[in-house]
C-alpha cells in the first residue's frame, strides 16, 4: 500500500511538471497577452491584482473574474486547462477553510438555511463567497501570468522591476533542479522495485531509504557544482540572459493604458454604486 502511494505520488508529480512544460507551449502561442511586452503584461496584471486585493465589493470580484477568463481565452489558453490549474489547490483548499464561516456560531446574522442545530447565516454566506472569490481571482491572475510568459522572460521581468539578483538566481536554479530531482527519485524508485520487489521488511526498508537519501544528496551536490562551473564558463554572472530583447512598443503602451482606464472605470462604478 505504501509503495503504491509513493509510486502514485511520483507519477502525479511528473505529470504536474509535464503540465508546466506544456505551459511553455502556451506562452509561445500567438494570443492577446503573448503579443504584449512581458513588462507591460506584468504591469497590467498587477493593476488587476491590486484592484482584486483592495476591493470590498463582491460584484466587482465577479467582473474581474470574468475579465481574467476573457484574457485567458483571448490568449489561447484552454478554459478547462486554466480552470483546473487555478482551482486544483489553493481556491479549493480555501473553500474548505471558509466552510465554518457559514454558520451562526462563527458569523451571526439573519438565518438563510437551517438543518437541525446547524444554522447558515446570510452574512456568513456572503463573507465566505467573498473570501473564496478573492483568492480565486488572485490565483487566476498569477497563473495567467505564468502561463503566458516564458520562464526566462519572467525572471528578466523580475530583474526589470528591481527584484534582488540573488532571489532571481535562486528561483531560476530551483525551477530547473526540481525537474531533475523528481526524475532521479522516479528512476531510483523504479530501480529498487525492479531489484527487490515490494515485499521488504521495515528495518531493511529504512536502511534502503537512508542510503538512497545519502546518495541523492551527494549526486545533487556534485551535479550542482558541475552545472555552476559550466554556467560560469559560459559567461553566466547571475543575470538571466535571453536572445530576445524586450521592446516597449506603442501597442504595449496602449494595452497598459486600456487596462488602467478599465480599472479606473471599475473603481468609479463601485464608488457611484453601479456595481
């Protein structure tokens, strides 16, 4: 049972990483956001994210979520793929966290529904919905940015915005090493399974796990040193180098202005009570 759990975990992790590789193909498509300079794309999505984080209007969150879905479709991101990526972890977990807020012992107020001693209140439903929707919109904006931007472009955007070089370098190295780490773990598990099978005593299993952890650490250390030496010999100094240089065109400026005007219109609509 434990072996099957480990095998399923490794396979699921590999599938998730393959999905992130598929995201690189999405970033290479000719879509709305892909046609915009990565810096303009980041500024526009940050404007939407800032409005999402500071608004207290539930209707406005619904409008923003619709805008994000429209941007995803216009960027040629599959709607099913996008919804799966955005709802799989954080929003779904947030929904479970928000469930207690539905009941009167957490959020008192007018009764909306009742099942025996459990009473669901109207303020509880509104509060939980607002919380889950805000998290969903925020995660969707972040995922949309990552899907429509290549990894090395995203690192360069971070440097353009003044993010410290050490943080960008560590993030880039970790992104690359995680693929190799999971592949080594999968190969090690397959090798053990093919040689000794699944029937292993507890004591022997602990020794095998400890031995493989030590070997994996040594291999990772040696490989990291070799990769760093190879990168240094090719001129790497901590800055992400790309062949395509960023060019801020008139279309990029117009896109940022349109998003800023749209954000301003939504704020005005909320203050005037139109939403």
